[in-house]
């Protein structure tokens, strides 16, 4: 989500062709819709800057609404594949758990939010400031947004970090005086990707009254679990806190305790899975000293959703495809634990204080390469 200095490394390209690309995603969603006999309903909800489809998939008829998003950063791909696995399972299985999910939950997933960035295998989209001002003429005299990658940045082509383009005012219209803004301020809905997710969120609010839970799936750099244990590396970091002090306008809706309970459900499920593969136990808290109202997580938390961040280890360029299976499985297990707790109501019995006992993320390993995965030995690697 946020490229913090201690975990940021310029990526080096490795093969990624086993991850699901845009065309494959469309075909896979069509297949899941078909084999689920319509239990999974696929819909085009928007288009990217370059005209690629942005799809949602919906399953379940329950009153508890869960919105899942992935790949808003185009080089953070494991969440997309985990969502596809989850959609097929809940849409086709006739187990007691699957039936409970479908009865209690309405799951809406947007598996690939930034298809343009995904095809370029980079963090941002490729929207130019000139294209923004053509769509929003009132901004023609404004300085470009702070999250704009101009020529010469590591992105190499102009574009935006679309995960800084949200605003807790879901009806916000871009205003010149709000530019260029900053990381600690809300965004503007100037990118089609963030605007699409906002529109889906608003539609669910209109239909159900609220979106119970919002989960955004990301990658981060390579870090140790904690400074005192340099032999253990982070498999995934999680978080439920994205706002320092909520604006009084939104304070009544902001429920950080519920977000903490959701994260505890994720953590507990992965700790249980660590009995089989210790790697699943290397889960830490993402840094808690953030204030990010311009992210989807921050904006939707201020609108009353329990928000959960997943940050698996390493960008897809640096890990390539060799460790796709283990990282995708980590995301899947965490989602399974959280969704099961929400569907059953057990999430309400979890202690928010347990969230604060999750170990913090430690310092950077110093490299961001596939070889780091051998630190725990080959027994912890899931092969495709």
C-alpha cells in the first residue's frame, strides 16, 4: 500500500506469466460464473483509462456485505488469484461452511482494479495529467496531484498511484484548491479506477444501508518479523488502522475496534495454519503510524466499514512466479478466517486488544529477491 522507506526496493524484473493477466481474468470469471450456475454473478462495472474492462463478481445473498479489491497496484498480483480461488469455492461447494457464507454474506470482489498498470507490471496506471484536465477542465490551472508519477520517476511513464485518489466524501467533485494535496489529505476521484470502486461502494450502500467490511489486497517489501529475530521474514503484514484522528464529520461512523476484530480473525486463522507450514505464522502488523484518508481503506473506514489491509511480501517482479502458490495461499487462508468469522458472527466475540499484541513488522532484509524465501528451508515452499 504505502512504500515505506525501510521496506522499499526498486524492483528487478522476473517472469510473471503464471499470474492471471487481464484477458485470462475475463475468461476465468466467465468460467466461474458458468460452473457456479449463476451463483457467482459477473458484471463489468467500469473501464480503465485505456478502455480495459474492470469486472466485479458477486456471490451470496446475506445482509453482511464484504467488498474485496485487489491489484490497484499493477505489480501486486497474488490477491487476484486468491480471489478467483475463493469465488470458485464459495460459488460451487455445497459444504455447510459454503452454504453459511452464501446465506449470511454478500461478497463483492473486484479482482483487478488497475488493469492498465497490471499489463505494464507496474504500480501506477498510465493516466497523464493532460488527460485528467481534459476530463476535469476546472483543474487546468492546478498543479498536478502529488501522487502523479511524472517522466523520470521509477515508473518511467506518467501515471498515478490510484490508491491515493479516494475521498471519504463519496460525492466529492475535484476542486482546484485541493491540488496538489498530500499523503495526509484525501484524494479526488480523478482516476477511473478509484472512481469505479467508489461507485460500486455507493451502490452497495444504497442497496444494503452499509458495507460491513472492506478488504484491500497488496504487496510490500521484504522485511524481518521483528528486529530481535533476524532469522524470520515477514510472509504478510495486516492492518485495520489507517486514520490518525477521524474528522468529526465521520467520527460516529469510524469503528476501529471492529477493524481490529477482523484482523484478529485473519491472524488467528494463519497461526492455526502455521502448525502445518510455519511460514503461514510469520504475520505482522503493518506500521500503525499512518494517516491515509486518500486510500480506499481510509476513506471507507470513515464511512463505517471495518477495513482490512493485506500486504504480502515482495513485489511480483522481484519474486517472479516461483512463489506464487505460497503467497496466494497465505492470502486465501487469511480471507477464509475473516469471512468465516463474519458469517458465523464469531468476529464479535474476538478481543480487539489481541490486535495490538500482533508482532510489529521489523526492518528491511536488505534485498528483495526470491532467494530470501529459502531462509526457512524448502519444506515451507508450496510448489505449483
